[in-house]
């Protein structure tokens, strides 16, 4: 595990350095998500951001391949970035790192969810990283299921909060299989499975996550405050030759 | 003794199941800076009136030297323009203080909260391009720069359920302690919103059984301090709540505080609510520092009268290190005041307003701590000079300033023609009861700018409710023949008017255009016909004689798609663009275009003129400036040989269904007995145009003939439109814009011209109306009066005044003055010798 973390840190730094040079190595797929942030405060307006998820490194481990994914805004206008590890086959996510720019400086935050798991709710910020892996459901003949994930999440020394995540899986209408491997960025969404996640900490803030059967990232993620949709998929990555 | 007491209490506490369980605290490495919440009352950032309500008095605040003016002047942008106007409209006191969407507690608390944690505190004054920035100015600009910030709110929908005690506790600890991220707390559970930045907390708790009784003191920035504050005072707010515990695990909780918070949020995206504030440019100002020595202002070198700087903006801030002279061009008809603010200078100085000979102009009034020079109404175009003379150069970094106020109403006619057979007839009405002094300004394009022309006028004062009509040569006996002028009429009273163009060489055909009472920055050019038969011309004037206007003319296809490149124009100050569309746009664009949207960065005035290439037919229509959700036509002629076309454009961003209902002479839907068809419906997506002949829309109406049309939109969206009708065999072409209910009047004036018909419409009314028509001579004396008879709701009458007066109007009739018992629409249709035009009746009080 220690080696994995070291690898993650090296990859994070490498990705950052290479991104700074505008020519990172194309290590794997890339995809883009558009998020509409609904106005939540009086007088505020909704705004839209596009995020590019880019696999900047791959790592073969005893439990399968891990992708090191970097997330930045497509136009680089939003000065917040994330990096995480994703196991595309098993649908687990971990080692989430985020940094944000304000007060004229970058602020880096502690690693979130160091240990990979199939459920992750992004606790702060802009980047749409809520995740409930759909791998468990992949083999089920019937995709209707219900489960509760209970965790005592450490909050402070000698203090934790008990959270129950109720996850309901439902099958949307069956549609034609997706053709996401076209390689030209087109997405032909084929909604296959939708999760409804209710967190006991904020029961009104339930999320829904819709998956394609084949893609390793969700098609849509909705909460009362924002709606994110996958808008482009590049199986062989994106060129940085410009 | 003290230790024994504590021990005793502890033992008693344990016996009662109470344990003093612990405490926790967190503090960010920085403190949210204190500042001012900048209430929307008076739009203080734009007006400088940062003192009321709720607030403390601010000693020595800038007052006149408002942050927004400093921003514009320092960055070389036009002050008191879009940036400033937006703030007044959206962050200012509304015109109607009883507006249900307004409350005095509205302000910038969210912008200040966000700025105070996302930006490093400005704590020293600065200077940029000779403009002095106080700490309060800098904080104001940063506050505005964050007023529209995006947020992540906990809970995400707090209007459904405010934040729970557990979510508050967890979010506070997670953000401030674990992530070292600031939070903002909306502290008011009621309808008011009061945001405060949180940068630390102290928590203590006591466990009673499985209940942890928590007292949390949050450390907040203070938003009700003076704009210049750099204080480090902290606002502490205490919240009490219970957490249900399973050992050291929180499993639930509830508020004990009577006033818990509404929600908490973090800043996610920086966004200025005011779209005209540029963050990067604002940072040039907020990061500025004072230089080692004073720098002079951008108007230098203006140390003498011959080198005086021209005043092109209504406000200027400068430095008085040496004499400063300003030249102020004024136009006849303007009433001019100049307010001079020297109160921030540390050395005495004098201000004088003079004419070009150095003689003092007007009167001087001292108001509070500044002077106002009342130059009064101007009766000639001339230059005034403002002289600012320091006794000794100032030594502080503050600015002096002045503000020029010009009062007058302007009315425009973007085209005049009185050469090559053309005549222009002008009709003017004084709309108010008081006499109106009128000042005529003729402009003409010239190399690099405009030429101003003056012609002595036979009309200098229009009596209240008075009316004059005549050819240009009758108003201006010395006027020279020219087809290249445009006209501004200045007055301090409301006027209405119309212009009728005619050319005897082409059969004396008439085209009428109303006097334009206001410019606009978005205009719609609804009719566009350029082919082997038709031509269309456009005339747009820039009435601003100090600043150029940038225009973009974008043609659209009827299906709403933009076609071709927009025509980008720069109209120099006081200049006009006039052209045939066939020259302005390539033929392939015109072949597809149905209408044109005009966007300008300044208010411009314009109209379109169109006709047949042989000029046997032509008509003028003012450019449309705003749509309405319900519109009406005038009378639709049904006689053989007459045709009527209707054109409707949806300039809105959303789509709508346009429903056109046809009514007969009795005010009944011409299809009332049709079980299926009641109205014609056309869906207009954004920027689509609908055009059709009325006969095609409503063939063979069972209860016809059709006399007028009502146009409604569902959902209600403003659309614009106009009607064109005529008779080719009789050589008549008439056109007019569709009208809405707001354009109804109960009295008006109609110029008397042979062939006049009055189209009186009670289509939008709810009660029967009757119109009294008085024939008046040129002096306004009544020569005779007739009545229209009753006009029922939803009906229209087309009246021949001559018939009403028994065959001919009284001798000496110059105009008709009409009054109605109810608000109605009234058009004047003029059909002379087979030529026709339509003008809208002229208002008067």
C-alpha cells in the first residue's frame, strides 16, 4: 500500500509537471464531463463548467490495473484540480487529492479516501467526483437492488460520525448498446443502471448516478445543487500537440 | 478550598451521569477580513453614499468619489456607463420602493463574505493612473468581484430544510479543522439573508448519558464596519446543540439554539455579479500601492486655456499639482450644471466657470463641502471653460473631481430630405401644458466627424398642447437644399411629432416617420425587401456628439438562423449611417435574410424606408425597439384590390406560439362558429420571423370580412411586428408598427392633410368609447366639433373627417384635436391622389 501511495504521489507530481509543459504523455482514455451548477443563493446565477478527466498513468497491481486520473477544467479557467486512482474493472476509487487556487496561492488538501472503495461522495469543492461503482451490479441478471453502506467516518481525534448510505439500484429503460469506442470523442449514452444514494447526514441531498454498461465512468450524476453529464469520451486519450 | 469545590462538583456530576467531556477548536492560518456589506440602498458602490442604513457613520468617506467611478477612470473606461448603470439597476434602490421584490436589507454580504476569505486583505491605499484608492475602495471592488460567486451549499436545498445540527457540526469540523478551508454561514433562519465568513471555532461539550451537549462559538468576520476598516475585531456567535453519541460516534443530533443557522456554504467559483467588472483589471487597482511622490492626472497637459482638456465624460477625477483647464462644449437647449469637488485636497484652490472670453458664467452655489456652478439653459452652441487653480500644489494623494449635468430632452429625426424634388414636412406637438422652448440642431456627416448647421427658425417656443406643421422651408426660411442631414430637437418639455417625405417627381408619394423620442441600443429591422422590384434603405444616427457608437447589424433568416457576417459599423460622434441594404450586405445574404437585429454600445436612433425601385411606392417605418406580448393591427381594408401583409419577429431567447385572431366589424371572431379553427397559430422559436398575407391566413372567414387582427403570444413573450398594406393598381403603400395596449391614448392631435382618414380602434378596450373631433386653425382656435359616435369594444371605425363635418372640414382647419371617453388607438391614414401613408396620432396633455 505504501508503494501505491508513493506511486500516486509521483504520478500526481509528474502529471502536474507534464501538464504545465502542455504535453503530458497519453497514458489512457480521457473523458469530459459538463456540470451545471444550479443557483443556490439569492441573486446567484447558474453556471456551467466542463471538466476533462485524463488518465495520466497506469499501474498494474495484484488486484488489477489502476488508472491515475487527473481532472482539470477544459478551458483551464477554473483553478481547481483533482487527482485520483480508479480501478476501471472493479469500479473502485481512492487516493483523491484536490488543490484549489485562492488568496493568490494554491491550497492542497489532505488525501481523501486513501483506501480504495466503490463508494465515494466528494465532500467539498466543484469537481464532480461522486462515485458508486457499478461493477457489483454488472453480473446480476436483475439490476434492481438495495443496500446500505454504514460507516463510522473519522471526524476528529476520538470523534467520528456514523453515516448510512442507502443505495438503491434501478434499471432504466434498456437502450441500444453504447458505441463509446469510436475514438472521436462522440458519446452515444446507453443508460443501463441508475443508483439513488441517500446519505443520512443530509437526507435531502440525495444523488442519482447513471451508468453505461461498459464505460468505466458514469454518464450522469445529479444532486439538488448540480447536474453533471458525460459529454465526450476519448478511448485513446486526447492529443496535447497544440 | 477552590480545588475542593471543583472536586465536589465533579463527583456530583459523575453521580448525575454528567461528564465534562472535552473541547475542540480550529483556526485558519488567516482571518476573514472585516469590511462593509454595501447595502443596495442608494447603490453605494456606484454613488459613494456609503452610510445608510444599519451602518455606522463613516468619517471622511469619499462620498462623491465613488469606487465605481474610480475603477472606470483609472482604467480608462467610460465612467457612469454600463458598469455604473448595471449597479444602479440591479444593486440599487428600485424606482418603486414598494416593489415587493425589494427589501432594505439587500446588499453585498455574500460578496463581502466570499471576498474576505478568498482574497488577501487590502490594507493600504493605492494609486493607479493618478486615481487614489482607499482601502474601502479596494474592498468594495473585491466585494463586487465576488458578489456572484458560485457556491456549494450545505444542505444543498436549504429552503426545503435548514441545516441540521449534525451536518453543521460535521461540516464545520471537516472544513475548518481537517481541510483548513473557510466556510460562510448564513446566520438568519428567517426571510432575511445575512452571510458571515467563518475562519475558526471553539467547541466545548458535556456528555449527559448518550447525549453530548455542545456549545460552539464560531469566529466570524464583521461586515458592518466602515469601508476602510482594517480592524481585527472578531464577531463571535454561539450555537448550542445536542449530538446523540454511540461512544465517540455521532449518530444523530438536534438544535438547542433558538436561532440556529440557515445553511453554510463554501465558495467554489469566483464570479462578479456585475458583468462589467473585470476581475483581472480590478486587481490592478486593488493591488496598487501609493507611489513615492504624487503623479498628475491623465488630462495633463491642460495647464492653460488653449491647452484645455475637452470634457467628454460626465465625471472626472484629477490631481491639482498645477492649473488645470477643461473645455466643456455645450449645445443650445441644454441646462448645464458643473459640481466641483475640491474638498479632499489638502491645499486651497479656486474653481471658476467661464465662457471663451474668460467671463464668469452663471451662478455659484455652495452645497455642503463642494460648489455647484449653475450655467443655466444655453441659448447657443459654445464652449465653457472650467478653471481649477491651486494656490500651492496639493501634497496629499487625494483627488479633486467634477461632475457635469446636462438636462434636456432630445428628439430625433434620423433623415431629412429637401433637395432633388424631395420635401420634408414636419409636424410637432407640445405634449405638456407648459410652453416648450425648442432648439433645432442639424448634423451632417463630415470628414472625421460631423458638421453642425444652424438655421434661424420661425419656431422657438411651442405653446403647451400646441401644434405646428409645415415644410422644412417654412420652419427654417434660410435652410439650404440637402438630403444628407439629420435632426435633433432639444427641449425641456415632452414633444411628439412626425415627418412626412414626398417627392413630386414620383407622384408625390408619401412616407411618414414619427419623431423618435429616445434612442435605443437594441433595435429590430423587421422588414427587408431587396429584389428586382423593391429596395430597402436604412438610416441610423448616433446622437452622442462626444463618443462614437459601435453597431453590429446581424441579418437573420426567417427560421431564426443568423445569415452572413454581421455588418460592423462605427458611427462617429454626431454622425449618421445611411445606405441601401443592397449595398450594405452581399446579395447572397439578402437573398436569405428576413430581418436584422441591431446591437449598439450607445443609444442610436433610426428608421427604415422602403419602396419600389421606380419609387412609385414607398413608406417609412421606425426601427422597433421592444416587443410586446399582445399586439393589434389597425383597420384591414377588405375592398377589392387591397392587400394586407403582417410580419412578426420573436427577438426573445425563448420560443412562443403566436396566435392571430381575426375580428369582423362587429367585434366578433370571424371564425367564432367554426368548431375547429379559432385563430391562426405559428410557433416562433428564438429569432424566427413570421410573415403572411391576411387573405392567406384567413381565407373565406364565415363571419367575415376581417377588419382587424389581435396577436397574442403563448407563453407570453414580447414580439415585434408591423403591417404593410396597399393597392398596387391605385399606387398606394402604407405601413405601420403593430401596437400594444400601452400605446392607447385618450387624446391627441392629427395634422390636417387632404385625404386624411382616422382609424379609431377600441380593439383593446373594455368599454364603449366615443371620440370627439375638433377642427382647429393654426392658432389652436376650435372651428367646429363632431363626434365619431359610439365605438363598441373590439371594433374599429375608419372615419372620414370631411364626411363627419358634412362634406368638408371647416375652412382654415390646420389640425384635428381629438379626445376620447376611453383609451383607444388612433391612426391617421393619408390617401392623396392615390398615394398613401400612415402616421400615429400625436400626443398632447
